[in-house]
C-alpha cells in the first residue's frame, strides 16, 4: 500500500475512534498524517469514503493479526475466555483499530449503516464455524434439536462477549484475573444450559 495512503488511514482510525464520525475533523486527520487536505480527497474523495476505507483497513488488519484458524476449544467457556483475551490483547496493542471496529459494528454512523452492511459477514461466518466446532465435541441428547441448540449457544456467547467488551472498554487496563468473575458467571450459565433448570419428573 502507498505509504501516504496508509498514514492517512492510520490517522483516520485514531480520529474516528476518539471523536466518532460526526465530530471527527479531516483537518486533524491531515495534521496527524502530515499530509495536505487535498491529498486526502485525492485518495478518498470524501469524509464518508474515508471512514468506510478506514473501517475496511481496520478489519483487514485485525483479520491478519488475530489468527483463529489454529485455535481450538473444548467448550464454550474456554472459547469465551480465549475471545475475551484476544480482545484484551488486541485493544492494548492496537487501540485505534479495535475502537473503530467496535464503533462501526456496534454503533455505526446512522447515515452509513447501509454502506457498512456486509463488512462483518466474514467475521460472523467464522464465529458460526467456531460455534459448530465446539458443538461437534459435545455429547448432545438424542432428542435435542441441533439448530435450536446453535441459536441458544450463539445467544449466550454473544451475551457474554458483549458484557466482556463493555467491561474492556470501561477498564482498558484490566488483566485476565479481572475477568475471572465473568468467566465463573459464564460457566454457571453453561451448566444451566447443559443440565437444565427443572427437576425431571
């Protein structure tokens, strides 16, 4: 990638993460990148296109840095802890990249929602594949509907991931020890899912 283009994208990630899309200033992006405003519009054409390009760059960067292909888990608790640790480490090392991805996914600019659709399809597909990997190792009862099980597990995993992400955003210096209570809660939720809440009659 052209060095100037990369400098602009990295500066844009910082500015958009810090201030959000609306409040972000292209003048500040110019200053951070050490380029003229004309060069930004030469490369990207508009603030909107720059934001979309920065999100795309952030997702590509994260995909290369976090290798999920070799990761294996024996259960959903282990998977949730691994996922949380990856987010924790990635946020520490690349706060602007992480922040922009979370912003674009969880709270995208209203006017750009439609244009960001599909950006996270690959990540969602990977998450589903990971769910299936863990499910394949679990001994399910014969009368359990696999599709319904996937939905329940996905909802539970998304819930704990959301809580982990919010905690991480509020406590950027948190250690894995700080996540032990959260992991314990998740373990208990998983136990309920596995064994149920009602006595058998």
